[in-house]
C-alpha cells in the first residue's frame, strides 16, 4: 500500500493499493496492461462529504502526480471522476 497523503481531518486517508512500486504501476497503467481505480473520500468547502472513484490511468495522462506522491498537493475528486456528494457533515 502506498500512502499518498493524510490530511488534517484524521479520518480521511488517501491511498493507492499496490504491490508494485509507483513507477511500475504508473507505466503499467499508461500502457494499458493494468487498470487501477482509486477511491477517495473528502469534505468539500461546504462541509459536505464527497467521494469519488478515479481512473488512475486517465489522471496520470492529465496531471502531474509527483506533487501527490511528495505530499505537496491533496488528491481530491474532480468533475471528470465518477463521484457522489453525500451532503452531510
């Protein structure tokens, strides 16, 4: 398991389950040999709980993941992800 980031809210942990190193899994996802779905749960600016399923290969192609692995940026759901707003605090 690769821990990407643990935010100030103690119950929210972002992780990427894997037996391979991030570089190995990255290449396998980009080549299409592996498909990885990442589940993320967060609280938005309105205090609503938001969860999402992310296609790792798609996000790799559209974003620089170095900032996530270094903990410089929080991994959050985007409009392009399959997501749901739970609406409770």
